[in-house]
C-alpha cells in the first residue's frame, strides 16, 4: 500500500508538471499566432498597394500605342450624349485601366438599353492616354464614354479644396511616410496610396464635374455590375442627396466605428449608433446637392478636421458627416459588399445582387483575391485581347 501511494504521489506531481508545461506551450503558441497575424496584416496591406507586373505593363503598352494615333483617331463617338440629362450617366474615378474596363463592360453587358448609358471616367495624367486607348480599341457600341484627366480641372486646387491643401501638407506627409508608423496596426490601412489621391476625393465635387447633369450614378472601380441599373434613376430620393445601401448589423458598421466620438464636436452633432452605409454604388441627385450647398458643408468639416482629430483618412467618414440626414436607403439587393475581405458572403446574396463590391484588400485582379469570388469579375475580362496577352495577364 505504501508503495502504491508513493507511485500515486509521483504521478500527481507529473500531472502538475505537465499542466504547467502545457500552459507554457499554449502561451508561446498564442504569442506566435499574434506575431504571425501582425505579419499577415502587414504583408496583405503591402500586397494590396503593390501593382502586379501585368497591370504595370498594360498602361505602358496602351500609352505607347495611343500616341501613334492621329488626332482624329483619338476621338470617341457619341460625344453628343455627354451632357444629355435624359440619359443614364455614370461617374467612375480610377487609375486602374483593367478595373475600369470590367466596371464598364459588366454594366453594358447587363443593360437593357445600352445606347442610353453614358460613362464619365476621370483618371490621372499618368493613365489618361492608356485609359483612352483602351476604350478606343474596345468600343462600347451605341453607348458613350468620356475620359478626362483630373489635372485639367483647374478649379480643383488647394485654395478651393481643403482636402487638397491637407494632402500636400507637411503633417500629412509625415503621417503617411514616417517609417516607424509601419509597425502600428491601427495605421496600416491608412498607408495605402489611395488615401493620398485626389481621385479618391473627387466624389465630393460631382456638381462641378457634371454641371449640366441632374443625376449621376457613382461607381467604384472594384465593383461588378450583374443587373440592369437604369431603375436607379427613377427612384424618388424624397429630397435627399444620395441613395445608399446601409451596412450596419447589430453593433457593426455604425458611426462610432468611423468617427471620433470622444471629440465633443462629433458627439454633439451625430449619433454614435447611427447606421453606416457604403460607397461603391450610389445615386446622386445633383440638383438637391446644389440646392443644399453640400460642397460647402463638406469643406466646412474638412477644415474642422485639420490634424485628423475628427476622423483619420479616407472618404467614408466625411461622407457620413456631409450627407448626415440626407441619405435615402436603398434595398440591400442593389449593392452587396465584402468580396474583398469576407470569405463567407452568402451565395444567395451575391447571385441576387445588382452590384457586387470587392471592398477590402483582396481585389480580384491581385493574387491574394478570394478564389471563389474571382470568376464573377474575370468573366468580364477578355483574356484573348492582344494587350492582355502581351502583358501576360491571365485568368
């Protein structure tokens, strides 16, 4: 009996030691997981703002070809439609030729009356010739397209636009480029170049860009259109400026996620539990915009946000503020989000959606894109097109 008790005591001691060892192993594994997650986040962010070789090659090839054309060959047909308010006008601001091509191609492919659709594309100086060349060699039939260079908008300057002045400020450059900030998870997503691009903020100047139009449908370049969108122009926004699809569910995507409610200016004017919404597919009533002086409201809040005390970077926070109590809620089937970060988006929601949105870092034109969503985008790319073959852009 004594021998049995002694053995039992030894076994008990061994159990305690094993438990202690397992706890140490668990702690070590959790720490390794934390480090790997941080590294994964950093590398994903890095990949998201890196241009693949093929997408770098494509605009170079298109640009070189564009400048071999004479002036008459550089003109688009159907230009008489550009200022006709009775047609369906789209605003697309992008420096990604292939992404813009998919947006336009998917919209035209699903339109009931393609000849009534007009696409207004604004890009930067670097991609202007390439964007024009793409739509010259891939014409839209009876639909109309316009490609503009944002640098030619002489009215858009630092003296007029507070955000343009801020983007060029020393404090913004320091915030964005200081190397030590790369180690901060909270700042990583703001280090994407899109946040420094005025193309990203041009959506706040739609009446200036389209002075002759009454309504415009704004589309991001990371969306795919799956159904005819013409019904959006006939929706009565009931005096509101913008039609949106709300994104909040339970505690997610509410105003307090985007705005600094510890600041009394934000806390006094807005509801922290108000439902957020998504950019990407938004119908704008430009007449109401002009009547309500929306651009001035936007400028006021941008000036108040000098130093980024009200929100960090991006366009959604100032959008939530600028259009506060001026949004009209659209049915969720118009715009389904999450295909650029969420592998669990409902298949049923995707299939019934008019527009699917690859918001997030995992864009369908990148290798990190979520494979099961890629075909929705890829089916609107003609991979046999000569320029894509020459640049080794493959499915």
